[in-house]
C-alpha cells in the first residue's frame, strides 16, 4: 500500500488501531499490580505489540489494505471492550476474566493446549479426508447411473438430516477406542454434505453438454473425470465447506461427550472446575484454528475454480 494512496478515513482508522493496541499494551505492561497475574499482563502486552507489528506489515504489503484495516479495527475494538469491562467490573471477573488472566493459561497449560490442538487436528483431518475420498466418487457414480440415483438419493435425503451426535453412543460401544469413535462421527457429519453437493453439482450440469459428450462416445471413466467432475466442482466445494464447518462442530461435541484428549476435552475439563479463563483461552484457539483452516480452504477453492469468476 502506497502512502500517497491513503485518504483521511483510512488514516484515522490506522491511527485508532495503533492507539488502542499500544495504549492497552503500555497499561498492561507498566501499570500492572506486582502479583502473579503480572506475568499474564506481560504476555497480554506482548501479544498486543505483536498484533500491532503484524497489522503494520500486513497493511503495507496487502493489495487490499481496507479489508485488513477493517479486520484489525474490529479486533482492536473487541480488546478495548473486553479490557474496559473487566477493569471496571461491569461483569463478574470470575465469569469474564481479564485478558491478562486468560493469556496466562497459554503459559500454564501450554502442553495441554498444544497436545489438544494436535489431537483435534488429527481426528478432524482423518474423518474429513475419509469422507471426502468416499463421498466424491460415490456421488459422481450415483448421479451418473440413473438406477443407482433413483434408489440412493431418497435414502440420502432421509438419513442426512440425522445429527451426527446421535451416533456417538453407538460409536463408543461398537468401536474399540474413543479415537476411532470421534473419527467415525466426524466422517458421518462430513459425508452427507459432500455427497449431496456432488449430486447437486452433477444435476446442474447443462444437459446439452452431457448429450454432446455421449454423442462423442466417451466411456464412463472419461465421462466422469472429464465432464461430470469439472462441471460439478463449484457445488462440490460448497458441500465441502459445509462439511468442514459441521466437522468442526461435531469434533468439539464428540470430544466433550466422549474423549480423553483434544481442545474440546480441554474446554469440558476446565468447565468442570469453573476455570473460565482457560475456557476463553480455548475458545480463542478454536477461533484461530477455524480462521486458518477456512482461509486455506478458500485459497484451494479459488485456485481450483480459477477458470470462473468467484
């Protein structure tokens, strides 16, 4: 972003963001009480300084600085509101602890949080990838063969609305470990949106395109790979995104109900002891993970559909 391109409104927003971040950082680091929580204040102040540096670098090099500025302005306002509410005890600080106390848990529970994130990502990845590998070819086959479609599509419409949580008790009983139970439930949650996305995508392909391909005498494999899959790809990505969100929700619920590891288990474990600071710390980690993974998904989607205007 060039300096000359700055207008007054953007400049005011940048100054406001810098003032909020830096003032909160200074107050946190240099005006904190000399207690154990001062370590949390230093961590909180350090995070604010890192956010300030990241904001300046990202805004300077971004081709769309207004989006970055708007995003960081929202983050800055949320931090300011959170800080003010806890400083003036507008809400009981046991229920809503100050940022310094929340960020202290990233030092106290670094192993539990780190291991929980790794465990959750492994379970999520295996369940989602298995659903993707099975649902995509199955959906292409069902939508291409009319007899299979007439049998399977009504069945899928009847089974897909069943919440994945319903399967948790059966998965725990029938499968040998909680790890496999969590994977199975995530697989179920992701499978149906993917399958229905594929079928919907194939059904929306222009009939003239299909007729032309049949006139050329394409075999089934070529028809599926060259015609059906590219034509259904936009709807496949729509279904894949819905499946990803459902997988996140299912993962957390599965870890809360029947698991001994994962970020969902971390939230449930601390909820039992009333550690609201740890709960909020876990929620922040989950939000960051969702943002990172969905951003990667959007990049893959944009690249895969680069032939059309998204």
